C-alpha cells in the first residue's frame, strides 16, 4: 500500500473507533518519522499530515532544519536535561516529562526563552522496568510537585502500552491512564490541563481511541516497517 492509502485507512479506522464509543471530538494522527526518508515524509505531508514526531532530540532538530515551519514538531522519546535548551520555542509538545529534574530544567529554560512550554507527563502504567514514566500511584505527588513551575503547562498524559497482542491488557492499561487523567482534571489545578491523552501506536491505536486517546503516534502504519 502507498503512504496515501495507509493514511486514508488509518483515518477511516480512527472514525470507526470513535463512533464505536460515541465520540465526536478530534483525534490527532501524529506521524512518527524516525528513520524515514524525506521522500516518504513529503508524501505523507501531501495527504494532510501536519505534525511529526521523533524520539531523539538530534533527529527532531534535523527535521526542523529541513521542514522549518511547514509542520509542527513533537518529542516523544526520553529527554536528557542537557538537550532541553535546544528545543525551546521549537516544539509544540514534549510527550516525555518523566522526572522532576527534567521539569526543573524545562521550566528554567522556558523562562529564559520567555515561553510557556506545553508538556505531557509520561506514565508507566504497567510498571515495566524497561520503560520510562511515572507510576500511576506516584502521579498525584508528581503533579503536585510541578504546580509551581510557571513556565511549564501540563496538557495531559502520555503512555506506551506493554508490547502485547492481548487486547484485555492493552485496554486495561489505557483505561487506567484515562481514569488517572480524569482524576487529575477534577482537581482543577491552574497550570495542569488534561486536554490531551497521547496513547496508541500502530498496533493498538484503535483500542486506545476507544479508551479515550486523542493523540495517536503512528510510524509503521504510515511509512511501513523500518528497523528501530
Ligand atoms: C516509535 C514510536 C512510536 C510509533 O511506533 P509504531 O509502532 O511504528 O507506530 C510511537 N511512540 C513512541 C514513543 C515511539 O518511540
């Protein structure tokens, strides 16, 4: 299938998943472009992709040099504190806020740049040792600790589900994260919003949408299989 066909199919499936649970709000199809050739990314932009993501800062910076303000940029992978300053004013959303010292650094650099940086808190809902992210039981305290960070605006949560085909496990993981976001939303903290839930990749985005995701991060489903 071509990139165009892939994207049309995903868009159809997004609508199907939404209607299955009676949703009418928007779901962002975020294109994960890691290791993809520019020709293929260009094709995807021609059929309506407007926002792209990389999991490494260095790769994201290369995409920025190439596409400048033609697309919006998201960082979805782990972020070292010494790379934060390179991103200020250039990324729409950082999906991977996973520790307090990173929050401190983003807040400081955002202040210097006179911007408010939008972030998502990454949660490790299934407590997998191989994954980054705050455990759900520690989330309230983490949120509480960043309330004073006036140059960070939390917009929601991000999670990566366990690598499994077991639909029940996937569904339960996404549901727990959705419930956590509703719980935090109810606290009405000033700089903590829960507008975004970044959940679902090629293999699980339909389930994620049924469970409330409104940003899906899709690489393989758009560009085909790569080695990463
Ligand atoms: C690579 C990656 C994706 C996309 O994965 P696919 O299975 O190729 O859709 C999504 N989220 C993160 C954090 C990734 O690193």
